[in-house]
């Protein structure tokens, strides 16, 4: 509950174009937005560029708009991040596909300090990425938001502009689909 | 299902490098600084952004909104109190009437004025009793009993206040500016003052005596007011039929005396 109010105040300050609040929002959400974008584009360098672009566009968007429709800060950030990724693919004429190769997953796990943890994570990342890229984009997106970045159903519903019921169904189907793929991996 | 979710949860360890984060932070800081002057954001601006947009629109006209709110509260309260004046127990606005009376009493500090208010409220109870008797009201007997109790309470308070006042000013002679000129409603028969109220006696008689007591208080005749209140209490105790007969008899007696 404390975090909720802190977020509300931070968002209110940000809407007033408070620069300090913007940098605080960056510190608080950069990891999550990076992760969200990384799982969408599948490339660490691209994810970094697009994450930086997301935050800059958020600041510009707040400065240009008379009123901000999004009710929460995460909703605003994720929505802008989605648009940034879509624009990126439009410009580069790429199809939105996750393509994790050996080198990329190596880069990811290098971030972990403990070698044993790094090894376990590497295995999980490799398997999950391998299977997740076979999922529909909306399934992948909803799984990242719900289980990796731990957004609430209401927040996901706002970001995706869907009802909470639809989001629940989507999460259930996405989890079931991923479970099936993981079962195939074991077999 | 749980295993898949647990594995997904484990993926939140994936984070960009600290060096990249700091570098990007610095770049963003410079970019936003270049675009705008660093301004200290006021508390009101933040509060404005915390409010829903329809509400924050009003905040740009604070004086007008404040005036409207004050006007609405004052008009609403006055209208409710006016409307509640003619209510009786069981009516929705009766509570407002009671609250209004209590507030009025709480805001009055002069003992004489408090006594006058007690009498006014007692008179209100009498009026309400006659309405409850005349109109169909749920649990009529209980309502009348409650009103009677409230009436007695107000009368007792008035008597107590007036008695204290009479004791504190024993030398004060009653002012009788119109004493030589008899009131059209009262006739002197021997030593007694008899109230002539026509055929409509009972509750009306009590109200009349209370009104006269209030007038006597205004004339600083505390003793006279106490006598009137005593008479009103007795009138309230005597059944209406008896009172009607006795008053009519007194009327006849008064007429013969004047002849």
C-alpha cells in the first residue's frame, strides 16, 4: 500500500514535469522496462536503445499533453514501451520475433555474480527463451508483465486496453501454452 | 503450472548492466535539462495532478468554487431548518429540527434567553402533540409520551433557570408598563388572572400561557413568568374536557363581574 501511494505521488510529480521525479521513475522502472523490451526484441543492445528511447518519449509525452489518460505510471511506461517497439519494427521493417542465440544468453547470465546461480539461470533462460519465442506475441507479453515484472491484473488490463476478465483468460491460456511447450522440451 | 510460473519469476534477475543504467540516466538528465529549465514543482501542482481531471478543472477558479460551496451549505442548512419547523415525530426532517434546537440552545449563553428558548421549545412540543393526535402516526402513544416527557423537561429547565434568576434579583420590581390597561386576552377576577381562550382549549391554552410567560420574561417580570409557567403545567395536567368547563365558567363569572 505504501508503494502504491509513493507511485501515485511520483506520477503526480512527473505529470507536473518534475525532473527529479522523472529520474526517480527511471531508477524505479528501468529494469522492468528493459526486461519487457528485451523479451519482445530478443536483443540486449536493441533493448538498451529502446529502453532509453522509452524514457525519453515518456518525458516528451508528458510535456506535450494537457492531460495524461493513463491512471498509473507503469501503465504509461509500458504503453509507451510497446509503441516504441512497434515503431522500431515498422522502421526497420523487421518482424517482431524473439531470437536468443548462445551469445545473447551468455551476455544475460554474465550479469549474475554467483557462478552456480548464473549456470542455473542460463539453463532456465535458454529453455524459456527457446520456448517462449514459439508463443504468440500477446501471450509472451502478458507472461512477462504478470510473472516476470509482477504487474497486477488491473495494470495489465489498462496497458493492453482489455477488461480484467480478458486479461485473466489470456494469462491462463499463455501459461497453459508455455507449459505444453516445456513438456515437449522434457520429452 | 507452478513450475513454469516459478521459472518465469526467476527471469526477473535479468537486468541491464549498472554501467549502462548510470550512463543512460546521465544522458536522460542532460536531455531533459536541455529541453526545459529546472523548476521547483509546487505542492498545489502535484495535488492538482493527483485529482481526477474533472475535479482539477474546478481548482483553477478557487474563489468561485469556495463561494459556491459556502452558498450551497448556507442555503441548504437554512432551507432544511425552515422546512423542519412544521414537522412532527416520524417526519424525515424532525431530526433536523431537534438538532437545530440543540444548536440554538448551545449557542445561547444568556440565562434569560435560554429560559425563553426552553419555553419556545416546550411550546413546539405542545404543537407537535396536537399534530400527532390529529394525524395518523405510527406508535402514536409512544410519540405522545416522548413529546410529553420533552415538554416537561423543557418546562422544568425554564423554571429552574427563572427561579435562579428570581433569587439573584429579589429587589427588582416587576415592570408593568401596560398594567393599567388590561390585555384583551386576560381578565382580572378577584386575585386570579383567568385566561380566556374561547372554546378551543386544551393544548392551545397551554401554548397561550407559555407565550404569556415569554412576554412577562421580556418585561423582566420573572415571578409573573414563573406563575404563568406553573399555570401552563397545571393546564397540561388537567384533562381537556374539565379545563373547557372550568374556563367557560370563569368566562361567565368574568362577564357578570364586568356588568
